[in-house]
C-alpha cells in the first residue's frame, strides 16, 4: 500500500511540475517550486526526470534577483506528437502537431456522402500517410466525428452522412496503429475552451512515454492547431485539448 501511495504521489508531483512548465514560455526551477508549493528538492527530482525523458529542455538563463542566474525550462516541442482527424461531411482532414501546436504535416481527402464502406478507408489513408512522415513518438490519435458518439467506448453510434452505425472506430484504429485513440462528437470538440485544453494536454502521461501503446492518459484535441487557415478557426494560439484531437474543417 505504501508503495502504491508513493507512486501516486510521484505521478501527481510530476504532472504538477509538467503542467506548470507547459503553462509558461520559460520558467526556472525556483519559480516552479513557488507556484506548485513543492519543495525545491522535489521539483529538482521531477525536472531531472522530465529532462531525461526529453519532454522538457533547458533554454537559457533568466534574470538574477540576487545570486546565480536561474536556468530556464521549457517544454521540448518536438519531443512528442499528436495526430488528429476531423471527419467533416465531405472532406476528412488529418494533421500532426507538436506540443507547441505547430503543424508538422497535414492531409485532406475528399469523401462521398453516404459511402460508409469507403469512409474508413479514407481514415486509414490519412493516418498511413501521416505516420509515414516519421515524426515520433506519436502518443495519441484523436478523432472528431459527426453524429451520435459513445466516447467511452470509441463507437460512432450513428452518423447519417457517412452511413455509419455502431462503428467501433476507436477499436479499429487502436488495433491497426497500436496508439491510444479518443473519439468525440465534432461539435462538442469546438465547445471546449483553451483553459481545458492546457489542463488536459499537460496531464496526458503518455507524453512522457515512448511506448507505442500508452497505458495511461487522456485524449487530446486540437481544433485550431497552429495558424493554418483551414485549421485555425478560433484564433491563433488555441490548440491541444481534451478529449480528442481533431483539426477543424474549412
């Protein structure tokens, strides 16, 4: 029991430190300790772990307020990647973004309405091409799909325009690509605000894993990654958030 409690505390502290670093362009260890109310020793241990994982990097020195100049920390933007899909009515869009919401690859495929058999093939085509870009590790796939969605089970219950009924899309994608998948109704995706996006992206433990099949984590969503006019409908800077990741259709 003590071992489990210790592990839980360590994961909590790690997420707290990671969340704080992510929320700032750059920040010192001392400032992380001040914001989180963790001891400097704990922060140092957590930061060392994140540095070893490649998730955080040292980016220079800040201003001194007496004593040594502090070393500044920042999220390493290309240490992890996310793939997102938006299954719009007549055009599927897929994109790979890094942890700074910067688009590293984007693909669009025109689809015919009411062709339920061909539509999954278009999804596979997009994902295959994005994965071939060899941006690794990809830690999550998120899908914004139309219609009635069972997000817990990853099932498209009913999508009239795609002629999908009880399609276990999440299971299909996870089995094929061995990457964690999250699916949400596309209209709900757009309703989640930027504060929620930050909260979920920084607590997604899979960012710190190099395993192709994350064991713990939450889904990711980015309806407006980067500044691509086809993706960015809600202004620059908005980006990754839960529960899925999906570029917005133009």
